[in-house]
C-alpha cells in the first residue's frame, strides 16, 4: 500500500469540508436577485433621479436671479 503524503491528506480534508458551500450558495442567490434589480434601477431610476436634481438646481438658479433683481 502506498503511503499518503501530508499534502494528499490536506487536499482530502479541504475537499470534504462543506462549511463554505452554504455561504457561497447564499451569495449566488443574493447576486442573482440583486443584479437585475440594480440594472433596472440604473436604467429606469437614475434618469428620473438625475432629472429631479437637475430641475431642483434650475429652480435654485432661477430663484437666485429673481432674488438679485
């Protein structure tokens, strides 16, 4: 019978360890849910937010010019 090296024992111990599998699966599920939501918010929501702030800045500039007159 062949003598197993310490590296082989370490490799088999790491291979049998399933502690990180649940965390990895959870991260993949969260990513699969969050990625489409993030894409939707960037494509649809960002132009609305940008327009809202641009309109606010325009209103402030108009108010400033009215206040100085």
